[in-house]
């Protein structure tokens, strides 16, 4: 979360599925950016950050990629959403 914040991203929430096998290998999270353009810049800076590269490499040293795949979706809250 600190790495996201370092690059201008706001942490909203994090979840894992209740059932296996997804529980062991899936992380669902929502972060926010000021705009789509900011999101592009934030992710580029995050990906290039030497500290993140070290975190990822250290995590992967014990076997397996830290990130297998990413699904990114931009969303807008509905008028009736309690979260706006």
C-alpha cells in the first residue's frame, strides 16, 4: 500500500476470495487516481521504481511470480452508491 501511495495512488480496499483455490492466489483491490492520465503516469512510475523492483524480486526468489496477471477496470460510482 505504501508503494502505491508513494506513486500518487489512493488505497480504497483489498479483498481475497473466500473459497479455494482462488483464496490462495487472488487479490482484488481498488485504488483511485486523479484521472486516467494520472493512472497511466502513476503506474509507469510504480513499475520503474527500483524499490518496487527489489520487493518483487525478493518475493519471487522463494518461488513464483508475485503478479501472474492484472485486470484493470476504470469505474464510476452510481448515483445511488454509498461510496462516491
